[in-house]
C-alpha cells in the first residue's frame, strides 16, 4: 500500500512499531503510545489502520496490540478531529461461517459475526468500536473484511478470498473517498470467479475490482487437489484458523 496508494494521489504519513525500511520519515512507535499516536494523526485527512498483529497470537498480545491499540487510535482520531478511518478487519471476524455451496447464495455482509480466533475476535471488536465512534463521535469508518491480500493466491482457499494488492488499493481509495459512509462493513476481495461472499457493499462505495484469481486455479488445483467440503478445514470461511488448536494465554 505504501507504493500503491500514492498512485491514487495520496501523501502518506507512516506509523509502525518497527522502523520502515527506506522510509526515514516514518514514525516508529507502539500503537499504545498515545502521545506519538496523537502527533502522528494530527492534521491528516484520514487514517488507514493496518497496524497490529495480523495472525493468531496469545490473548494478551492480541489484547495489547489489536484491542487496546485500536481503541487508542480511535481516541487519537477523536482528539485530533480526524473524520474518516479505513479499518483492516478480516474474514476471520466471520471465520466460522460455513462456506456457501457451489450454487448457493453468497455470504451477505450482515451475516452474524463468528470469530475463529482471538485475532478474529479483535477484528470483531474493531468493527464494534468503529460503530461506537460513528454513533457517539461522528467518526466515519469503512471496515474492510480483507480476504487474503498477497501478490498471488497460494492455496485453493485463496482462489475464493484473494484480494490482489492493486484491487486492495482500489478498495481503500473507494473507502477513503465515498461520501457518507457512516460505519460501513465491506468484504475485501478481487472479482474472483470462485467468490464466496457478496461484494455489493464494497461496489456501492465505488469499488470496481479488476483482478480475478481464476488464472491461478488450474495450477493450484493440480498441486493441492479439489478441496473435500467435509473436511472442517475446507467447510468454513476461516479455513485452518478454525481447526488449529487455540493459543492459550501464558
Ligand atoms: C488474515 O486476516 C491475515 O492477516 C492474513 O495473513 C491471512 O492469513 C488471511 O487472513 C487469510 O485468511 O488468508
């Protein structure tokens, strides 16, 4: 996104817990550093919140980085008068949702949340936090339930969930510029032939995906075989996040 968003006309101010290579102007701080965060968001038009832990982790770590960290970010936005946030939610907020049958209806965006991990739970929390800050403070958010955003799909599951980086930037651009979004939840993927979910709320923001994972399908199916729908790992949206043993606190 550092490379792709400027092509849509954005000037970025970067914030990361680790130094960002090649970006001497990036702020290096923890999301829970309220002072650094407040300075970082001062004067910006909008925040794209991609920070935090992006996979399952012990609960305390998720609590610190994703739950408390996201709360601190919204507080900084409120204190500094930032009016729009794009929040990287995840398919794992609804990971225990059953995958649709081949000819079945696509998963709607208002399907009940069913987090598959503490990580998914933190994304579910972030969506609720976004709703709270819209209702109480008028800060708008688009929560993007990202599927799998990688340069190429690398599994059969990703054929359905893939979000190409270029489409990711298109979607964030739409989320940053669409008028009157309040708090809107959208699914984030490319226009995949094997799509499982309904992209209409994303399209309503003006998002027009241009990519499709289908050109990768033959090779991935040859490598991994057709998925067995009775295998729990293939039965639910979150895939192996639903079947791996939980990581208990320590
Ligand atoms: C996610 O939410 C993760 O951040 C990403 O690394 C992938 O694991 C993705 O979901 C996925 O489900 O493929």
